[in-house]
C-alpha cells in the first residue's frame, strides 16, 4: 500500500501529486453537508423531503445544490419516476459505496477526540 503519511517525506513530484489528490478530494467533499448526505444515503434510498428531515439544519436550497454536485461527481444517482405527482429518489452509486471505510475512519477519529 502506498505511503501517504506526512512522515514519509515524499519527493517534490510525489508531494505535488499528493497535494493534487487532496485538492480533488476537497473539491468533491468540501461542501458543508456532502459527507452527511452521503452517510444518510449509504443507509438506503431517500426522497428529497426524507433526506431533508434526515439532515438537520440543511436548507432546501443547500440540499438541492449539494445533491446536484454529488450527482455531477458520480456519487449520487437521482431517479425521476414518470408519475403524477412526480416522484424523485436519491441513492448512492457504487463509487460512493467505496467510502464506507472512510466513514468508519472518521467515526473512529471523532470517538478518539471525545
């Protein structure tokens, strides 16, 4: 497994590549609500208002914007059903399912800070 730790003293080229990867991750996950939205969706498909209730404090506008960005980044799938009234459901993609160990590590880290 590659060493991405701070103590590994990468070469300048390797360090530049690691910085680029960190910037990419921040661009994808940098929204205030994105990780929480992905975590909620990792437990199952939700409709918009269900998701809004499951993420306390998020506004309708912000949830809409964050979902659009997550969909654009290939982490959330939006399904519009041709019904009246229209029904829209959100779920995480297989790419987003790979984040499970990241959530586990974040939970472990926050428990250690308590």
